[in-house]
C-alpha cells in the first residue's frame, strides 16, 4: 500500500532506489499524487517479458509529510 511505503521512505536517508515491483508501482502512485519527487523509468522489454529498472525517490514533499501525520502507522495488537 502506498501509505506504508511513504512511512518507510520517511525513515530512510534520501535519495533511495526502490527495486521491488510492487514498491515501484507504489512510487508511481505517490509521485502522481504529489507526495514524493521520484524518477520512475519505463519498463524494459526483454525476451521473457518486461524488466522494471529501479525507481529513485529523491524527496518527500510537504504534502507527503502532511499525509504521514494525517495517517499515522497503525500499531499491530
């Protein structure tokens, strides 16, 4: 879920490369929503299908920081 990734990104030193396919999709969503500034390369066609190069998250925007405060992590019981 994109908000979970946003919380994880807020705990890391940026810029950071995101390599997992699901996380790259979440980076796309967060960038389109204006929560982060990121570079997401297009998938590369291979003989077996497609390969997704890593996305690079450069920063979290003020809107993204606002979302982190508005939707805090839920503690697991």
